C-alpha cells in the first residue's frame, strides 16, 4: 500500500523538521513548505492527501492559504496549527473550511490522531479479522455496505469505530464520492451548526464569505458524525430535520439545498440510556439506528490481538527498519492483557516498543502497559505470605509471595503445570510466563514427577 502524502507548511525551520519526522514516523510521505506561496507551488507538482499548516505566517497566513486551497480542492483535509492563546484564529479557520485545528504545543500522538481522523479512507486488502467474533461482525458490515442504510456504530473508545465506518464507505456504491468526517465532541457548540450546515456571508461575526457545510461537502458520498451523543439537544432537532427532509439550509440563508448523503454515526455511550436521561432525542435515535452495530472491545476478540500487533509493528517500521519479532514472553503478556484502551492502546504500545527495541526481538520488558496486567487471580493479588522464593531483580515486579504461591502449587500437584494453573486460577500461558521469569531470577522450579 502506498503511503499518503502530507504537505507540511511551517515557517520555523526547527519545528518544521521535527514535525516532518513525526509525520514520517506516523507512516506518511511528507512534503514541506516554508510559507503559503511555496505550499501552493508544491501542491501543483505532487498529489497531496492532506495539508498541515501553521496559522501565523507571512505574507500569506494559514487562513488565506486555506481559502486558496478551498477554491481548488474543497474536499482536501486541512489541519490548522495555532498557538495557545490564538484559538480565535482557529475558530475563524474552522468557519472558513478547515477540517480541524490543533493548539501548540502538542505531542506527536495528538498530531497523528488528529490527522488520521480527517484523512480520506484507504482500505485495501480488507481489515484484520482473525477472531470469530470480528469475522461475524465484518460479514454484517459487508452486507450493510452495499445498501444506503444509515448505520450507528457503538462501542468503547478505541475499538475502531471510524475504521469500520471507512470500511463501509470504501465497500459501498458511494466509494467514488466524498468521505467527510466531523467530530461532534471536538467542536464547540456555537461552531458546530455552521460546520455542519454551512453559512452565508455575514451570518455571524467572522463569516466573511459563504461556506458550504459538511453535509454539502459530503453530497454524493458519506458523512461520518463521530461521537454523536455529544451534540446539544437544540442542534439535534435541526439535524433530525435535515435527515428527514434530505435538504439543508445554511445559517443565514432562506434557501434549501437538496442532499444525497449517506449517514454513519458513532458513539461510545449507550444512546438508549441517553434517551432515558433526556440528553438525546428519541426520534433522532431511531432515525440514526436503522442498522445498529455494536463493536466489541478488544478483550472480547483476543484472536485479533496478535495479528493487529504485527500489523502495527509493520506500519511503524514501514521501510525504515526491519520489523522486529515479539518474544514468547511478550506474546504471552499481550494475549492475557485486557487492553482497556482497546485497539488504539495496542497501536500506541507497538509504536513505543519499536522505539525501545534495540535488536530484532521485542522483549516483555519493552511492552509499556497503561494498566496492570490482569493475569493473576484475586487470591494472588490480595494474599500476603512470609518468605521469599524470588529475588528483587524480577523485571516484571513479581512479589515474593506470588513466587512462593507458584512454587508451592507446583509442589502440591507433582510439578503438573496444568493442575497448578487451575489451582492458582490463572491460564497455563500465564503460568509458563511466570515460571520463566522465576527461573531467570534463579528460583528452583519443581519438575514434573
């Protein structure tokens, strides 16, 4: 798969170099420009999938550059970078058609996530679906993709709702039409209406020109309403009318524009509960949930963990270095971890592991977990026993009492790993991992009788 090209526009040399490296590590080809004029020249000579531009530049600032881009490429994703304290510039740019904005200073992960959110879909060769649960879900997704039905994707944060939404668009009859996404939680309420429905010149302060909204930009294609549960009630009523009438009226206009748009909405909340609580309109809920799909968390489709990990390792290395392998101990930890951050957490973990890995093997110690690895039983966690069978240099931080429990369990069942794991309330894989760590620490492990 070819890598998308991002045009980076930044007049500060050091920052430009740092951001270019960040985007390259995030698996993009990067073109750089020092100002608006050179950015427009660069776009003439190369296909660009997205633009990341600073606001504060001379003689052409980011907002003026955005306007020039919108004249020729109305659907091109543009991410605006603005300094802290200059958010009003970002508001102006969003009204002028920016896809999103990011406030300096920001970290590499935030930039990558913001850019990935606004990028057009690129689904080639299907998606990772090794677990039977995911395979069954993907079968339903393929069926609904062939239709024009409105889809509601629900699931925890990080499960991949937008990935499935893009898959639906890519395998639908609308694949040649535009893909437009808007995060309803990330945009202030007073901006969201104009962003969705568009506005006429002079409709409000800062509306210096007429601009189409996301609905108009998505005409003939697909509009993703991300985190729809965060939309204010009064705006929900206006959205409902657009969905029912299939036409939109720009802010400050008396004229309606007919629409041909497929709607996909996502939420990490239970919308039925939101309806009961009075925070979401019942009629809008039924309008959106024509075909509801609940995406299970990663802990409920563990068969996808290792294939996804290998995919993320390959994407992170992407021609820059050989792809490292996961050690047996690392594999055991990944299989047993619950991933509260779901697929997004796994992706972050693999990116960090590549950075920490100095050879061709990623060891267990190089996996950075955001939550405790929940492989031990409650008894192991809470019970405290005197004595020590493992010394303090255990890399995984095994407590002395845990090592004592494992040794005694093995002794009581004649060294049988299977029976010991059952008595300890852990999986056989977890026990093998813990035994390996104990051996490394010099602990005498009872052998099978």
